[in-house]
C-alpha cells in the first residue's frame, strides 16, 4: 500500500512539475541561449500586432456578426502578442541578460523598459504609430544581441 502511495505521489509530482520546468527554460542554468532569436521572435510579434491593428481599422465600421467576431479575434491576437513581448523582456532579458555589472546597465535597462512600455501602449491603443514605436524599441535592442553572439 505504501509503495502504491509513493508511486502515485511520484507520478503526481511529475505531472505537476514537468510543465513548470519546461516553461522555465531560461530560469535554470541550462546554458542554452539564443538572444538574437528572441529579438527576432519579438519582431515577429510586432508584425502580428501591426497586422491586427490594420485589420481592426478595416473592420471598425462593419456591424455584421462575422466582422464583429473577427474584430474580437484581432483584439485578442493584438493583446496576446503584445503580452508575449512583455513576457520575453521580463522573463528572459531582464532576468538573464541585463545585469547591474554591465558598464551600460542603466541604458540597457531603459531600452528594455521602453519595449515593455510600448507593448503596454499597444495593448491600450489601436493605431499604427504606437506599433511603430514598439517596433523601433525592439529594434533598438538588436545591437545588444547580434546573430553571431554565442554564450
């Protein structure tokens, strides 16, 4: 009976912990980093946000049910991809790559924070100018994370 309980508890712990560990990729010392790929992924998120804003503007005046449904889906997409950018900056770059020991720490911190603020603004607005500001702030990070840089 005790063996069954221990086995059951082990299985339960695996079920609970595996998703947590797999989503925490870069908060464990695994040594697998591709900073440039994360910047590229954020730029892809920006493109998705830009497409969403464009579609929202096109659908804004339409009142049929299908258009309203699509409008809602584009809002959700815009929100989701802006949040992905915020999470990438917060959960990856600010915890793994921006360090107080860096000579240009304050400038790096400001640039990464600008991305978060611009992504938040994109969530609150639906205009291309706001998306362009987000894109520019993400591109401002490219110099820190070139493609050939390895850890």
